[in-house]
């Protein structure tokens, strides 16, 4: 989706003055792109209508940068569609907080239960995981394993008891053992069915959770919307967690789920590791969908792995677009520490798109590292020095073909250019830009 929208918008950006027809044409493209991204058609219709009303308005067509204005409106409407950022969990002020996870089989309930209990633990609370999936073979064992990985206790009673009774017993256990948050991992089925729904309603009625969180797989696109609608109508959910967003290139589910359920997306799952859970930020998601990168998430992520000072420096460099090969190298090395590389590249403005065809794997990073390490200090700080003979020397030194060196330099230059544009945009927006 991002690529498509980027093309549409670069078309708009080039034009000086727009006619109403230009806007209409561009929006038709936007509409097709959204539908193709598997965004629910009702959502698309509302979206296009809202954008069109605003974009064909007087102040846009008469402005000096109508293309930019349209992009701004598309961005704002996207943010609105995905709702406010409300990613805080509600805790019970007196007594134990109950969080109930619901969703189809394979959506990521068990994994996300563990991820969330990790976050809760970080807040200084004492979570307890309760294993209520008695159907899926080895489901209990799975919860025990992930529980152990994040060092959160798991309450189980085997698979011979009714889930509602296990849940109640789990709550009692928590009371006795001083746990203040109970996370209930329930069973899902491959498709929505009555027995599953009845069972979930029974658990919900008897435990009265503060948070009933629906876990949906972002990669299922339109289906995610149907699932969300049904669960919300039959059980009632307080929030949604979109999982596997790391594998979802289309972004359709994120756009539609909120609109259809009117329930906030609280977290997004960004990978299989138990730390890959992030708060959902509609504004950043919109920027990401529009292909402008997600600098803030990148920085937040970096802060977990490197110290804050370094992250701030990086942010400053990104903003000022003074970005040398040393930074490039440093970033690569941090990326290795941080995990999923493609995901991080997507967050750097312009980077995701350029590197799409490069297919970055760990090996690729070692090659890049080898090349940069073969540059002199001066060359790294001032890539303009890199003439052909220097490049040949670097190629020899790194054991990579000259063409790899050229490719890297080109990539670097492109991303630098993108960053310049990007930081220009941020400056233009002043303090209250779209990223703040
Ligand atoms: P459940 O049946 O709903 O409990 O789903 P599980 O928690 O067992 O997850 C099903 C699969 O999805 C597992 O292989 C998980 O590792 C994987 N998974 C869960 N969340 C994510 C995510 O955010 N990203 C990716 N890539 N995989 C995930
Ligand atoms: Mg499970």
C-alpha cells in the first residue's frame, strides 16, 4: 500500500496548481490502492468522501502547494480513521485486574498474553498467566514455556476442567499469592463458532474483566474486520491488538478494524519475540502507510537497546540530514542488536522502499559492514570523496565486487536525500508537526 500511495503522491507533489479534476483523479487512485490493500469498502467510501470534501475546498486549490495540502489531508483523515492513541491498560483500583484475551486460533493470543504480561511486569506489577485453552494440543505447555521466558508465573489445571472454572481458580490463586493482574489466555477456533463464543461469554460474565482484548491477525486483511465485528458484538471487547503487523505489507486491517468496531487498537505485535509488542500510534501508522517512515518508533526502539543520549544524537542527525557512513555503520550494528532488520528499515524515511529489492538478510549486513570498514575515516565522514579509484580500493579491501560498493554509495546517497526532504518537511511543520 505504501508504495502505491507514494507513487500517487509524488505525482501530486510535482504539480504546481491542481484542478478539481487532478484531485479527483488522485483520489480515485487512492481509493483503488486502499481497496487493493484489503481495506473494508465501507471504510474506503467514508474516507474518500471526507478527503474529497476537504481537498476540493477553496483553501486547498488556491494554496501555493495544493499537492502537499492534499497529502496533509489524506494523512489527517487516515489518523482520524485509526482513532486516538489510547494504549494504556485499565487497572482495577481495588483488587485484582483481569485481562482476558480472545480471538481466533493462531491469531497470537498466547504469544501476546506473554508479551503483555512482560509489559505489565515492567510497570512493577505482579502478573499471573492463566491457561484456559484446554483444546489445542500443547497449548498449556506453550503458555508455560513463554511464561518462563519472561519470568511470569503460569496457573494451569490441565485440560480436564471447564475453562470458566480454571479462570475462577486462577483468580483465587492470584489472591492467595499476591498477584495483582491476571491474564487469561483463552482458546480460539479456526472459525467463529457458537460454542467458542458461549464459552468466552461465560468466562467474561463470571470474571468481569477490566480489559477484554481482541487479538487479530493483521495479515488476514478483510477477514480481520469480520472477526473484530463479530467478537465485539457477541462478547464485547475493550480494545484490539493487531498481531503480525511485521508481516503485513498492506496495512488494510489497521485501517478498518478501528472504524468497524469503534474500539481502540491498543497494541501491535511486530514479531515473534516476546519483546515485539508496541503501543499503537495512529499518527505514526498513517505516516508509515503514506511511506514517510516512522522515525519516532525507530528512536523508541533504539532507546531500548542503546542509551538515550545516543538515540537523541541519532534523531538530531536524522533531522539535520547529516548522516555519514559511520552513522550508517553504527545503525547497522544497532539494528543487528535490535532484531528484525526489514522492519527497522521500513521505519527510516525512504529506506524501506529503496531497500525493498535488496532483500536484507544478516549476511547482507556483514557485506555492508565489510565495505564501510574498508573506507578511511575521511571517506566515511565525507562520502563525496569517493571517486572511482577509491571505490576500487575499497572493493579490493573488503573483498566485495566494485558494483557492491557502487550500490552501497548510491543507496546511501538516496537515503540522505530522502532525509533532507524529510527534515525539510519537519521544519516546515514547526513544533506541532505530524510526528509530535
Ligand atoms: P493463539 O492460537 O491465538 O494462541 O496464537 P499463538 O500465540 O500460538 O501464535 C500463533 C503464531 O503466531 C505463533 O507462531 C506466534 O509466534 C506467531 N505470532 C504471534 N504474534 C506475532 C507477531 O506479532 N508477529 C509474528 N511474526 N508472529 C507472531
Ligand atoms: Mg493459544
